[in-house]
């Protein structure tokens, strides 16, 4: 398995960052860090020992889902945003419809906002994270999830 | 020019559908494209909410009471229109043919259970199982090839599946090792590689690719897969064996093989599509009468693709 489970100390640091950046304090998942420095979250009820036993039996490709990347503090993944979006209380940046379509095409936005990570939202949809340098919002929408043709 | 059935395939289908009108209906419908079914991904959005959103754009209905997550877009769509919609990009729904949804419905996985999906890619049934498990319990999803694993994992990520472990193994070897270490699952989905006779509507090239030797070879592999999968099932646990083919060698013959060798019983499956009972004889073969409890889904009965679903229960420990 190309990942290791977070130690109790690492987990504590992660949860503290999650609280600081997003105001989220209830994520009862098992966390792993992959060799690509990506954090993954597992909501299943196997213990880490049981997962390690499966790892002895089979080639484990993935455990759980992509949770976040430890950059700009903590950058939540596009899909995790939709799963825990309702728990997020900080750093939310609402876009207009026009901005949201531009965003989902994978483009950055010339938008003045507080420097740092923002949770991008349009209506009820969470559209991933963006990083603002104060003047521009940098886009992290995964390529395969971008609108390629006419916007809907 | 439309593809035509190979003579031997046509002869076999006529044996399965001796009534001329029935066969003609089959022969007509397999030359039409499939309908646009989608499945609401309840891990991210409720069916009511999704329906409300989609109805602003398309004519969407929920054709089956008791299954609000199953939706049908009843209008002509442009190429890729379902896949490029915002709701699809955000993982609110999965594009899945209705007959392929039947495996997970028959499996009926519950939150908190330990579930094994042995031939998981591309992930339509895996994501459906995870949704029914509400991301609780553990879902071990396996496939053999890395390129298929990539498709599987992309679909699982899009749908927000978090309770899963994805492995890349030959399913027979994986089952042998799991059984040796004492791993037992509450439910197992064995949706095996098959000759694909049921997919003529969405994949007309199957008309050309069909070959009786492939059917015979697959049948042997499928029996081996089922024999090993059963060894990983808890006593009282459920295994669903499904294919997207009509060939009895890949369906009832495989179930008959399991009934002969293992302490299993075939359970009747109640599904929201019209099912015909499994055939108890085919050419010179006679199958256990219990295979009648299995479910044959024919395209002309429901305006769907063709499919086969069976549910087995393990009655006692396999020695």
C-alpha cells in the first residue's frame, strides 16, 4: 500500500487545521497519507490493523477517498467538499452564476478577496477550493470535472 | 447498415424464445438504442432534490415506486449531454442502465456490513452498493487490471465513496487468500465478465464479436470464480451472481454447478423489472429445478438491456 496511517499526533494536527480553516470539527474518519502527499479519509469500520492484514493478502490501490492536500494550510478535495460542505462554517466564498460557470470551466477569477484558501460555493453547490492571493482566485477544479462544452 | 445476429446466436436465442412473436420483439428491440436511465447518488443528494433540479432542464420521471433513486430521462438527448451536465460533474447522479442496477438491488447491502465486490470496474454497481450502505461498514472492491482500476476509482471519487478499499488482484487468487486468512463477508457481488449478449442495444459490436467458444470458455471461468467466492461468504450470507448475457452456459449452468457442490440455496429475488424464471434445461443439459428462482431479464419485456441475476444463500460452512 502506497500510504501510511496518520499517527495520533498527525491526526490531531489535521483536525486542528480543519477547525481553523473550515470551522469543521466532526470528522470521524481514519486518515492516511499517500506517497503523493495526499490525505485520504476512510469511513469504513475496519481497523487499521485489519486494513494492514488485507494489505498482506492483496495489492491495495486505494483506501477511502481523496480528502485533502496539505498545502495553503489544508486544501480540501473537490468531492470531499460536497460530502462535508454542510459542516463548513468558515472561508466560504459565494460566486455569481456567471462566475460559477467560469470557475467550472477551470479558469481562475479576478476577484478581490481575503488571502488564503476559500470554499467556493454557488447556490447549494460546493465547487471545490480556491486559493486567493488577494487579487486573483486560483482554480483547483480537477480537469475531468470541468465543463468542457457549453455551460448548463 | 444495422448489425445482424450470427446464425448460431439467432438459433440459440430462438431456443430461449420459442414463441415467434417473442423472438421478433427481441430482434426488433435489440436494434434500437437504450433509454436514458440515471441513478441518483444518495451519498451526495436526495432523489427529491435532484429530481427538482433536473426537471428544470429535462423531462425526468421516477418509473418505480419504492426506488426513488432510479430516474429516466424521457426525451432525446444530444451526444454526451447527460455526462456533461453540472449535476453529473458534481457526482449527484450516475449514468447507469436500469438492468445493471438489479444486481445491487438483489444484493441489498446494509450499512455496517462487510461487502465484497469482486469484479468491480467500472464502478456502477460499486457506487450503488456504497450508496445503499450509506458509506458505513466496509466495501472491498476488486478488479484485475490497472486501467480498469483507474476508471473504477475515478467513478468512486466522483460519487464520494469513502467506506471502500480498492484492490488489484485476480479474483480467484484473492478469494483463496482471503478464505485462507479467515475473512468472511456478509454479502458478495459476483458480476462476472461475460459474453455480453444482453448489451446489444448499447454495444452493437457484440453482434459481430459473439462467439460460442467465448461462451464456453467464460462458463468455466465463471464456475471457478463462483466456487472461490462462496468460500469467502459468511454462513447465512448472500452472494449475488449476475451477468449481462442470456447464454445458459454462463447463467443457470453456473448456478447448477454451485448447487451441486456447495451448501447453498437459490433465493427468489423481487426486482422492479419483469423477470422470467431461469431455464431448467438447455440442449442436453438438465439443471437443478431451483435455478427457476433465478431471474432472466429480456430487453423486450422492459425496454431495457438484457441481464441475469441470481441470489444464493450459504446454508453452512464450506469444508
